[in-house]
């Protein structure tokens, strides 16, 4: 009976040892798989971090390029606005120069026509028609005569060359105009030369 129990004990011991070996192998295999999975996770995190860093540099470059493009567009818009403004100023200055050169011709027409009666001479009538056409063309271009006689003296529009005492007229009133003044749009091309009362 002891032999039997010894044999059984040996069998049990061998079975236990085999079971323990299998369990150890299984736990080692599980540990190895866990280690592998952990290693892969670490590697993927490292790769992800590397990708993130690369992405950050690219994002920075994109932001820098976008910023440069926006600045260039703003500079171009400012340049366009500035050149348009300069063009309009140059046009206005050129127009004023031409008008200043035409005004003495208008003055001469007025002096010549003041000596002739209307309807007395066909030549004078022709000159009067040309004068009226010239005034109409100037008015269409934005040139208007400055109101002077009967108006209060304004140094922005009038140039006083004479002063007279007259009780019938109010103070600082223009009583006579020697040379007509003109405006182009909202700026004075030539001041009116006037005589001011009181």
C-alpha cells in the first residue's frame, strides 16, 4: 500500500510540476505579450510626438506665410488707395492750372463785349455767343464765378483792393468788383478783386 501511495505521490508530484511549468510558461508568455504591447504603445507615442513636433513646425510655417500674405495684401491696398488719391490730386491741380490760364481770355471777352451794344454789330453778336459758350463749358467742368457785389466781405473768396466810406451800405459789404473771382469745385482758383464799404 505504501508503494501505491508512493507511486501516486510521485505521479502527483510530476503532474504538479508539469502544471507549474505550464503555468509559468503561460505567465511568461502573457508577460512577454504585455511587454510587447507596452513597448509598441511607447513606440507609437514616440512616433506620435515626433509627428506632432513636425506638425507644429509646419503649422508655424503656415501661420508665418499667412501673416506675410495678409501684410502684403494690406500694403498693396494702401498703395492702391494712395496712388488713386495722388492721381485725383494731380488731376485737380492740372485742371486748376488750365482754368487759371483760360480766365484772362474770359476777362478780355468781358472787357471787349462791355464796349459794344448787343444787336448793333453781327461780329460782336458772334463774339457774345462764343463767350456764352465758353462760360457754359467752364460751368460744366465745375467752374463757377464767385458772388461778390452786395455780399459781405469774406477773405476766403474776396481780395479787397479799395475801401470806401458809404453810409447807405452796411459794414463790410462789397460795393464794386474789379475782377471776377472763380471757384473750381470747392476750391478758389482766383479771388475776386473788390472794393469794400465801411
